[in-house]
């Protein structure tokens, strides 16, 4: 009986999501952007270290440069999008930048030229995802979807990116066997080209609710609210750990465990398989539970994952551990966006970019720290850094949650 009620509830919510205006095309675009990124990101350290010939430290600096470009340029684009610039136009421009950037990656092997391309073109391209997510939230705000269902709908939206990751890394592993990185990067560029076609012909612009062209958002006013700042620091630590892990796994599997690129592809494809049902489950839970409680649960999953990763001795042992990674991603990647958007509900682009930048700045540090620590430690012991970061992040959220319940940390946030 309980199962039947859950099935009925799930069917009702699926119909609800599908009937939201413009949402089917937004879901498709989310899948396409996710697929394009999933073809490259899991193999970026192999590309930099083994193909281009960078040292571990030089690779860390290279990825840091790309991440800084993403933070700086996407922040500026986020501010433009909340004022008078069309999100549709920005999505087209940033997708064009992605096409040029990945074509450059296909043929350029000079470290400094690649760094230039990474900073400017892929930095601009990194704004595609936050702009798409902000647009989706605006569509939701204009729809008849009850506010309590918004976290669930946004988690379903995130789920389509996860679906892309179920096939992307494993497919990329086989692509590399036949056409190497040149073919892989051209395939990523093709993905963004198809996305542009969908944007031009099917995506509608949402009208701005208010003219903000003359307003400047005092982000510092929000960032340094103690509760918000605690969440930013925790997200920074989580994404730094996640980035270190993502860069470390390919090297750990191929150079310490004796695995292959195919093993790496499977490892990165396992979590999304479980992310999809877990996102639905946690999305439904988010309509009844406090979002902060779920975010802390996600941090706990991440901490346990890295603790167990530290003790594996064969590639196949990583496969089941990826379920814990999936549980963490299902919460912190999907619900965390809505969680941060609720901090500044009047400006979805700025709020989404705030979360994305906490993610990107954490990734920036993660790239640099991977280069540094992998030069000093064995790939196996690099996981201890991830354990420390996620443990500290969980502790910060636990303390911040207690203080917030006492009414000390978050007061009168207004635009």
C-alpha cells in the first residue's frame, strides 16, 4: 500500500514537471550541457599530464587558471543576466565560446596558449550551466507549481545532468581508444553546437520582473552574513575535496591500481546511475524536510566515501563506493542550488552564481592542491586531504545549524 502511494506520488510529480512551460526543452539542454562536460572532465588530468606533458604542479596551475576564468567571467555574466541582458542571448554566446574553446583543446598543445584558451573561452563557457539553472528557476517562479514543490522540481532538473553522466564518461573512455583526445574534444564542441540550435529555435526568454539596470547588488552584504558565509566555506571545502578526488582517481587507477581508461570511465559512470533515483527520493524528502538537514546528510555521505576510498586496493572495489558519491551529489549538487537561491530569492541569477562560485572557487583550490599534494604524496594518500576537508565542512554546518536554530546567524536578509 505504501509502495502504491509512493508510485502514485512519483507519477503525479513527473506529470507536474513535464507540464511546466518550456521545461521539456530546458531538461534537454541540461542533458546536453551535462553530456558535453562529462566527456572531458573525468579525463582532464590524463589529458594535461599524460598527453600535453604537464607536470602535476603545472597541471594544477593550468586548471586553476581555467577555474579562475570561470569565476570571474561567469560572475560578470550573472550580474548582466539579472538586469537587462537576455539569458537566451547569453546562453548562445557562452555556448559559442565553448565550441571555440574545445576546438582549441583538440589541436593546441602549447601550455601557454592552452592556458589562454582555458581562461577566456572555457571561462566564458562555464556560465552556461548557472544561466540555464537560473532561467529554469525563473520559469518555475512564473508557473503554477506550488512553492513547496520547487526543491523537488529543481532536483529533477539536476537529474537530467546526472543522466548525461551515466553514459558520458564510459562513452568517452571508449572514444579515447579509437580517436584519442582530438576526436573527444570535437565531439564536445558538437554537443554545444547542437545546444545552440535548440536554444535558438525552441527556448523562450523570460521577461524581467523588474528593471535592475541601475541597481548594484551588494553581494558582500549577503556573503558575510554568518550563516551564509558558513555555508559558502563548507561548500568550498566540499568542492575542493571533490575536485581533488576527480583529478586523483584517473591517476590513482591507472598508475597505482594498474587499471585502464576504461576502468576510469566506468567509475565515473556508476554514480549517475544511482543519482537519478536518489535525486527523486531526496527531492520528495525536500518537500517535507528542512533543506539544511539534507545538506548536512550529503556532507556525511561524502566524508564516509573518502574514508573508504583511502583503503581500496583494486579498481573494482571503487564501483560500489560510488553509490555513496551518488548520494552526496544527489543532495549537494541538486538541492544545494535551491538552498542558495532561497538566500537571495529576488535575484535568481546572482543567487545561483553565488552557489556556483562557491563551487568554482573550491574547484580552483582543488586543482592547485591536487597538483601540490600529488607531487608530495602518493595518489593513495591524497585521499586523506579529502577526508579532512569534508570532515571540517560537516563540522562547520553542524555548528552553523545549531546557531541558526538559536536565532543568532541569519537575520533580516533583504534586498
